[in-house]
C-alpha cells in the first residue's frame, strides 16, 4: 500500500466533500501526512450581483473560514498533526488545480463526487472531473455513500 506524505482535500459543504474530508483525515492521521484543506469561493456567482459584490465576498470568506475551521478542528481530533488550510476566490476547477494544488504540492487529492445535474455538467463541467483529469498526482473520488450501500432503483 502506498503511503502519502501530502494529502489535499477540497471542501464545499456538500455531503460528498464531507465524506472526502473524513477519508483524507483518516489517511493523513494513519500515514503521518500533512493534510491540506481547501475551499474555493466561486467568483462566477459575483458577476450578476455587482451591486452586492462586497457583501457576497464577505459572506463567502466568512463561510469558507468557518467551514475550513470546523474541518481543521475535526482533523486535529482525528489525530492529524500537520494541517494547512486554503481559502481562495476564483473558478473552482482552475483555482483548485492550478493555484492550491500547485502551491501545496500534494501527492494525493481527495474530492467529493459531483453533485451537479447532467445539464450543469454538460454546460459547466464537473470540478471533480477536471481535478481527476488535470491533477499531477493520485486522485480519489469519494461518494457520500458507498456504492454497495445505495438504494437500488430500477
């Protein structure tokens, strides 16, 4: 089994991102790895709200700081000794890969499975898909439920 020394996880408040965080924290604690916790506030949401830009930026930063702070405390409780946090503004796909991942120099990235609808994926593309295709290291895509635990629908 491969041991990783720098593990990065993207968080956004979704169930999938939380599952990715929990797995990343467990791996970092058992491997003695540095855990990076990253949040990217999507600037595309600011454009239609120019008049409210400063309010949005303030709320997005506050949300990101609170979310990352919660996960940082959870990681410490899980036994992770070395944690780095990132709160950035930008387009989530490129900011996560080209800025945060490049700065952190991870050898493993964990991301939650996409929560976008098929139409949104077609028009915007999935952050998860982009990370999996462009990260220079191993990537694990985590689902909120294990595949064998999901209810079967026909």
